[in-house]
């Protein structure tokens, strides 16, 4: 990891954003295990460098689509920890007023077009958002996060082809964490790199170390430049690893223990911390300050979520349509 | 009779049919190495190998489409949809291929394909992992649709579906997997297209299936205490609907309540109500009543999710109204 | 490469049969004798005939909406094909399928398909069946350039590659997806480039040279039968007729079409080559042509005289096991 193009402040900001995700998800996992949260959660622990690296290379007006493992993407794009935590609790103060939950968090104001419960579904949505930008002549671009499993969905193919044919301002960022739920990517594809598929669309395909935030940031910056110049999409493949199960409670019996250990050695936060301290030995205090601030932010988010009310029963039939839903069927 | 879980009952059905006929195999996401996300495939790979119990890519059109192709080429595939909600990703394969191929080709082939679809509300799984979409497929000629409510029928219907030369959608409620019930020993089959009168009664007929069957049975106990004797019918198969069993019951009770977890609008209850109104109006002494979910996607928050779930209390109230 | 005379005659017979069949169908359609729509294979004959020449009757193919050529090349009979296109009782599908849904399971033809890209996964499934029972068949999926942009392409090819299935994906790049020129919807010159993304061979071949097609098909079949997995073949060709008969073809000029046809007619290419090489004489070709024309005339006469299906056929073939 070469820190040179980035100043100490940049690196500390990166670290802070990654730590927000790490602590948010570890806290969410803890609360989930205690039975204090409904539904299911899929944590982003181990993949933080991808979302943060990507979003740090984007502009505020840019858009993203996320996945079922979307907490990291939302936070990295500027999402609020408290509003997210409230949504995970199903509270009225959550991003979706409790209607969406962990897998369906969106903040359209921040350009977060939604996490998604359907594997691969965000990929064509990102292409559509990029199409809108192209038609409007806007400067903004869209980035689709998706996993290695999603890369085998038909929508991947349809969206990449269309985006390439129309030179849409979009970045397709595959987070290859090696497992589609329980199934190793090696068992369901015949190639080492998903980025190889770019050739089939006539677009660049780039493999990047997804646990190296600076490498991710640079690769996304290059792809963003290409997209903004009207040269069309890029397929990026960030090689990374999820430390925890597919969902909380997943025993991960399909993963070799040595593999998990080896990837934990390459933890993206530890790596960035080392890089920072190597380049800026006096940053230790700043790092400690960040840790304290982020811990406080997450603790406050949990308090906020716990103190918030559940949604009013009457809201169950609101928001189905833009106009009030007269068709709502009484019980 | 021995008691096993719904999940174990489906496993027995799979294992028995795979042992009985080597053309039977199963594929889907996370079924082999993980044993299915609800444990409903545990141990099958050890018994039959990873060739016949296959983990697939996350490629729904390929999973169902390849099931159709393998059936055309002489196999008897079972394919698993992980969550019933994901059928939406491969509707062409289900509706345009699997359902129509035999008829469209003038009967040249059979389509012995079973599509397993875990559905229903479970623990705040939210809008894209909680749906009950069974009524869509009742509208498609060429498909058969079964939807068991208990372990015995789970086993019997799955075995019958695997042996059927017609394509069968097998909906299994996610929250039913861990529930226990008696299952007969041996080669237990439940006929497709045959409803069961699970509780005889004389005052009204309550028709249901899958999870809400259990709510209906609870309600029947409460109603019995109030002097209302409900006859409970478990449809078990919703395409074709066993209309004769329904008419026979109405001839006794003259009152009809239909209950399902799926959205009420356009649901299976609507079809039954329409048929009864068209064909057996004279049997009725009261308007037909239906209970189903309100016309909203399934909300995440437990505070809202509970409002779309049918309770035994809802059924009791509706039955009281009908019998007033 | 040297070919047996009988084999050359066989190739010519099949190509000319397709050509004359399609011209006749077009004429009958415009004359109002054929219901529905028809999509003609004129100008693409060398692909179906070349590929099927590398197959046995036991091997499988899946086809497209433009499927008459694939049927004839795989050995289906002209009589029941024509009757099906007329919607008559002796048709392959008893008049229930029509032009877009002809199948002949006796020769491994698993059906034309009305859904663009609907065939990939059926072929993948047939290949899976062959692999599982080690019976040695291969399955070929024919598809157009338009279909290459369907998600089913990706899911099917990926699964076949991951599982090393005996499948062959034959793209007929005729430059037109309905009314849309290939390059406006694709950012690559060669669809075969997509093979790299699945780690399988991708081969471009002149689709109007039957001999070139035969050779790449043989290599792909050998690879598939050896268990080495699928091949993606892209056969470059040009659609001579409209997307469907009656297409006003406002998206291209007659001159452009004529230029292609004059310069690169696969049947003329064949004749020049075999006569030039002294393998066959013009008289041989003329005799084959006359036989094929006679056979088609007979098929038309029979189809015209054949009865329509009985009313009772409406519900037949929907299910194997009775549903009222």
C-alpha cells in the first residue's frame, strides 16, 4: 500500500469511514445475537476497503446501488449510523420508516438507490440511473456494488452489455469475497477472474486488491474519469473476503479455517493503520481519537434506535403508491 | 404415529424418491454444502453424492431452465428456488417453458419437474423474502401447485410431485420447516388435487392451506367453545382445486370463509369465491368471507409485519360474523 | 478436406430443402393460407446443416423462433412440419404449436422457442442429463445475435462451463435483432469474445460456408464428448428475409440485402465449391433440387387437405395426469 498520493488527513478520513462500518456491523451483529433486532443481517466486516475506497473516489452527486450486504455501502456514501440502526430495529425513525429493514436501506438524497434483497438486482438499476444522467447531460455517474455470486445472474450480462453499447457513465464494481452464500466462486465459474468478462462487452476489466483501500480508490477514480468523459463503463473486480457468515448465525462450515485466518491477516483496517503509521508516525493520537469518536457515534446510534418508537399501525398501508392507497384492502 | 418435522419429512421424501429412481436429482443454491438454508437438504449429498445434489451458480433462469431441459432429456429434476420470491427472476422459464412445453408440442413430451419454493412470512425477512405468490401460478394452465401445511402432507405431496409427469410447484412455508407432526411410516403419498377435511363441522366451512391452516385449527377450537362448529378444509393442492370437496362441505354448512396469508386481492380465495358464487350459489346462506393480507408489500418492522399476518382471532371474528 | 459424395448430396439436399421450404412458406403466408407469424431461415442454411452434420440423431438441439431450418437440418420430416405451420391435425404438435414451436423429440429436436434466448438453459439441462447418465449425447443451442444479450445466455453458458457440460452454443450472427442492427446493441465485433469470460473456446466461423461450419462443429462435438466442456461458436451470416414474413423492413434497403445475397449465398457457395472441385456435377445438384421441390409440393398438398384439430383437442396434452 503506497500512501504517497494521499495526505495524512485523507488517510485518516479513510480510516474513520472504514472504522464506522466495522464498528457498526460488529455492534449490529452483537445486538442481533442478543435477539434485540428483527430479520436477518449480512455484515460487511472484512470488505470495508471496497465501499470506502470506491465512495471516496466518487463525487457527492454520484449515485450507487448496493446489495443485501449493504450497510457498508450506505455508510461509505455518507449514510447516518443512527438512522440506519433505527431501520435495522424496525423503528419509525429509520431510513425507510421501518418498512425496509437491513436489506432495503436507501437514502436517495445521498445518491444511495437502495440496498437490495434480490441478488444482482442493483446492476441494471445502476445502468438505468446512468442512462438518466446521460440523457439529462449531468456530470454524475453511478456505481453498482455487487458480489461474485451476483456476477452469475443474467442481469449482470444484460446490464453490462447495454451500458457498454450505449457508453453509459457507470462503474460495475464486483466485490469478489469468494463465496456466493455457501458456494465457493471456484465451483460456479470456470475462470479465475470475473474481470475477464469485460472482454465480452468491449470494456476495460480491472482486477484490484479489495483489501487495499488506496488501490480501490485509484481504480475507481480511473473508472470514474472514463465514465465522466463519456467513454463508457468499466468492470472492476475487487478481490476481498467476508470475515463473518453470509448472514449472522451462519456457521460457515463451507469455509476452511486456514482460509479465514489467512484473510484476517490481510484485514483492510489493520493494513491502512500500518500504512498511516509508517508514513505519519505522529498520527497515533489522531487514530485513537477517531476510534473514540466512532465508538461514540455507534453507541449513540444504538441509543437512538432503542429510544425511537415503532411505526404507527396506520402507516402499514401508506407508501404503496405515490397517491394515498385507496385500494388497501381492509382485513 | 412417529412425529418428525416438516423439514425432515421433505428430506425423507427426497431421499426415498432419489433411491427409488435414479433419474431424480436436485439442484439449487446452497443445497449441497450447506444443506439448504432451512436445513431441508441436510445429509442428501452424503447419501447421493454431489452429482445428484448440486450447488448451482446464483442463476435462477439457468436453474429452472436447465431443469426443464433435463426433464425433456429424460431426467426427473427437482429444483430449489431458495426463496419463493426469487421465482420472479425466472418467470419465463416457469411460465413460458415449464408450463407450456408439453401442450405446445402437442403432447410429445412430459415435464416431470418439481420446483420447490420456500415462501411466507418469517421473522421480519421483509418485502423481498416474505411473499406468498402461489396465486400467480394458479392462473397458468399447465402447472400444478401444491402447498402442504403439515409434515405428513409435506412428505406425501413432495413424493407425489416427484412422481408426477406434470410440472409441479411445491410451496413450503419457511416457518413450517421446524414444526413437528405425525407422519405415517413407509411409502406415504398424498394425492395431488385432493383436499382434506381435517376437522368435520356443521356450522361453517373454513378453507385454508399452508401456515394459516394452523390458525384456522386454533380458531376452530375457540369457536367450538362458543358453540360454533367449524368444518376445516386443508386444500393442499391449489391447482387443480378440489372443488367437489368444497361443495360437499358447503352442502352441510352453507357458510364459507377462505383464509390465506397471501394478499387477499386476486388470491386463491378470490378464485374459490368466484367459483362457488357461479356454480353453487344455492348452497350459501350467507355472503362468502375472505381473509388475506392487506394490499401492501410485507413490511420489515415487527410492529408493521404483525398487521399483515392472519391470526386465529381474525378467523374467529370472521366466523362469528358469518354465523350470526 | 475431402468429403464422401453421399455426404455432400445429403448436405445439399438439406440446405436446398430448407431454402425451398422457406420460400414456399413465405409465399403461402402472403397468400393468407398460414395463421400466426413465420420467420424464415433463408441465407442461413449452412449453419444448421453444417452443425447438425456433426451430430447424431441422439444428440439434442434447441432452436429459436427462426427454427424451420434447424428442424429440417436435424432430420425432422417436412410433412408434419408443414402441417404444423398450417395449424393442422397431422402437424408435429397437432396444430397447437405453430411455426415458432415445432419440436420432434424422435430426432432430438427439443423445440423451437418463441422466447428470444429461451433455448440456452434447455440445452444446458439436456447436456446435464447426458453428463449425469454418461450417455454420450451433446446438446446444441442455436441462438441469434439478439439473443446473445439475454441474461439466459450468461447464466446458461456460465453453468455449462463451470460444470464442463457437453453443450455447444452456436450463435447465428445474422446482423439483425428483429429490426435492430447488431452493432447498435453490442459494443464488440465478435460475440465469440464472450467465451473468454467463461474460460471456454470461442470460435468465429463463416456461417455461409457449410464446410467451415462442419469443421468447427466437429471440433466442438469432440471436445464436448471428451468431457472438456462447452464451446461458443459464432457463425457470421446475414438475414436475407425480414424478421418475419410481411416485415416492411424500413430499417434497411433492398439493395443492401441483395448485395449480401448475391455475394454470399451459402447454397451457391456450396455449389461452386463442389462443382469446382469435381466432387459433384451440376446435374446431381439439379436432381436433388427437383426431389426437394417435389417433396415440398407434396407436403403443401397434404397440409392443405389435412383436417384441423378436433375441438376435443383443446384440453388434451395439458397434463399427463387428468385434471378436469
